[in-house]
């Protein structure tokens, strides 16, 4: 062990015997630990919610989407389909067909038709041939519909009939009423590919093709493979890019929470400054003696930086243990219940991400070390002769 | 005879709170190698300041200090620290042992500052403590030692790196008569044994009379009772 480290650790251990120093050292360590724990719990709370949104994102949106770089339709849809199907890990490929329609309840003439967008389902749960639809809770409520009821969809497109142009309509059974989620757009309905083709009058081809992957995390790698296979003229997007604004909002939310709660750590850092400054004043004579023994100013600086690092390490470690323990307990024992009929969750979820814990630990430790710099530099600049002369 | 210490035209003024305090304005001092010199004088004339300047732990406002042929002003702070560690030992009036450490840890510090591994530094410290008669007290904290023992530990610490120059600032000033004798005898023995150049600031005329040379410092200057004569 370097002599600077021994001295710093001994100063820290010995501070227990000096009540005022021990109090300030205790406040410094506890302040840092509280700040770290608060950050860990806050981010675990956010991650708990965001993980669910992310899972929904992966579940409800296509993992890969290939569209034409220019124009509304794919010039060679079969080539796109083949390219997607050739990618290892692709479990389903389907055309993306979208349009606008009016929805109404065929059994309830009093219900007012609702304007909405329909799109072919990406998740594949509405398999070919079922002809069903998946609607949001909001639409179901407005049209007084439930699973198993029929829903009438009147397309904005029309067909010619003996009595003139009539809107293209389809009555399809409601397969699923989705409970609200962050990803549900209020005026959107998912229908089978066949229904979408009928409503949009697109018997073949598509504006885009979408694929689902066994491992959504490999989407970026798969996308680069598809882009290479297809060459230019196509836009290949992953589920992350398709949900870019939402992903950005979630990241922004996390960053803002981090910066806000991190203020607690900065306040704790001020305690560390005062603790180390107090030790510098108390140990002024020692600094003079070390200099007389041949210690260079850099060594004196190191003593106090090590002291800051030790306080930082103890506070950070304590805060991490407390914060992680509390987050895991809150999740494991569901200690914060929620009314599930209102929030769709039975409890507030907490998720501890190791990468975030590492960032918090690094930030807290660096802040503690940074707090030590000012008093440590003052110690290094101390005139040793004066320190000895005045401490007689 | 080779000079171990040579100070020319030293000036020092303390500028702290209140009016500046001029300690001396043009002080010169020389000491050949291997000499045990005593510096006497009333309090406040700058004896301790002189030792600090000779040891390079304080810097003069003017003048020049050469120790063992090396001009301290020309060294960088790091080089000066290394030079001090290797060649100069300090003993203070109030021992200034570090209370958080044991006697042997205190004595091991100069070695550890020099980069000697902890185990080896402690081994050498124990040897030196045995030399000053404190072999059994190495593991005791500094506070557990008597005044005389503390000063002997401080002496061992000053000699840890085998310095060629020892600067002792009233090493017996805080001790009773018996302990003063023990510490001073030890200091003299070690001085002879190691062939050092030693400057002892003291208020005790008996101890001063047992040194090779006696310098007297006053407001008017520093005077050598034997040999060298300096002026302020």
C-alpha cells in the first residue's frame, strides 16, 4: 500500500475518535449513500415502467419494415418478401396495408360511426382467414362493442354499383379488445391482411413489408442484412427506428430524472468538501511534518484525494446496496400496489439495470473524488514551515 | 574543510495577518561537514526559521542556501522534497509524531515516502528503534509513550534515511532535565556514529557547551563563539 493511502485510510478510521470530525464524515458518507440510493430507486422505477412499454413495443410493432425509398408502393413486393424471408430468425413476413375508414356497430344503429385508421396486423395473431379485428378499449366503449361482436368498417374508397358509387364495407368479428397502453393510438384498428386488402382495394403488393423476428434485439443486424440483399431504393427500418420518438421521450425522461435526483449527490459532495477541508486544517501540522520528511506536494494532494475516494467508495457502495436491495424488495414483494382496473398493473414495477447502476456508481464516485480536489490542492499548496511553526 | 551548509544573505519576512514581521534581512551562515553546532538566542530572533530555511521546508525571500553543495533554490519542489528525504533529517521541539500511527510506523514514514515497500520500511524502523533503546515500544501508539520516548522516536524518524545533515529545533525544550540528558546524549552519539553535520537550536547552555561549535543569534546578527562569524 502506498504511504498516501495508509495515511488517508488511517485518518478516516481515526476520525471516529474525534466526535466533530466523525459527525461530518458520517454526514458526508450518509449523504452520498442516500443520493446514490435515491438515484438507483428512481431509475429502477422508471426502468420498470419503461421495460413494459418496450416489451409492448416489441410485441405490437413490426421488428423490421421495408418500404420504398420513393413512391407509395413497393415496385417489386415479391423480391422484398423473399429478402425478408431469407433472413435467419425471421418468424413472419406480412404486407403492411393502411387506410382510413369509418367504424360502426352493425347491431346498434344509434351508435355514431367513428373515423379511424386501419392497418394490417403486424403481430400475426390475427392469422390469415380469421378476418377478425383488434380494437382499442376506447373504440369498443364508443361503439358499445365487445370481443365476439361484429364491427362494420366503411372504407374511404368506393366502388361502383348499379345505384352509383358506394363505400367499400366489411363487417368483421372483434377478436380482441386491447386494454389501453402507451403505444395504442386512440383511433386505430388492426385487421387481417385480407380485410385490409379489401378495404384499401389493394388485391396485391403493399406499401411496405413487415417482419417479426425470434429475437427482436437482433433487428439492427437483420436490417443490415436485408439492406445488403435488396440494394438501393428501399428504406429498411427496425422497431427501434419505427418507435424513435417514443424511445427518445423515454430516454429523455430517464435523463431528466437522473439529473434531478443527482442533485442530492451534488449536495452530498459539498459535505465531502467541508469534511476534507476540516481534516486539512486539523492535520496541518502533519502536512508540515510529511514535507519535512521529504513528501512532495503531489503526495499531500494524493492523501486527500484518497480520503475523498474512500468516502466516495463507502458512500457509493452503501447507497448501491441499499438502493438495489430496496428496488428488488419493492418488485419481489409488490410493495406498492396499484388499482389494476385503472392502471393496468397490479403494482408499481421496479427493474434494476446493471448498466444504469454502473453509471450511477461512476457518477457518485467521480463526484466524491471531484469534491476532494479543492481541499486537496489547498493542502498541497500549504507552506510546511508555517504549518509547523503555527502548530507549536 | 568541505562545507556542509552555506547560507548567504538570507532574508525572511512573515506576511500573515496584521503587519509583516521581518525576521532577518541579510543573514549568512556556514558550517563544515561533520560538525555538531548549537544555535542559541532569545525567542523570536528566527532560530527555527533559520533551520526551516536550511532544510528547505521554507523559502527565503532573498539569499541562497546550499546544502552538501546543492543550491536548494534551484531545485523544483519535487526535487527539493527528494533531496530532503535523502539528505536532511528534522527533529522538532514537540516531537510531532503522528498520533494515528505506532512508533515504528512513524519511523518508517521517511522510507515509505522514498518508495521502500511497507514491510522493509518497518523492518528498518524496528532496527533504528532498537538503536535508540525503544525495541519494545515499536508497536505502541505515539500517545502511549513518555515525552523522552516520543523525542527518541522522533530522533529515530529523523535518522531513518541516514541523512548527512540533521537539523534539531529545541529537541530537549519540552523535556525534564533527566530526559533532556538522555535525548541529547543519544543525539551526540548518533552524530558521531554517523558522521553527520548537526545543527541544534537550544536554550540550554549546558547542552550547547557540549557541542563542537556555538552560535549565538540575536536581533543584531548571528555570531560564532568559535571559528566562524556571521553578520546580519
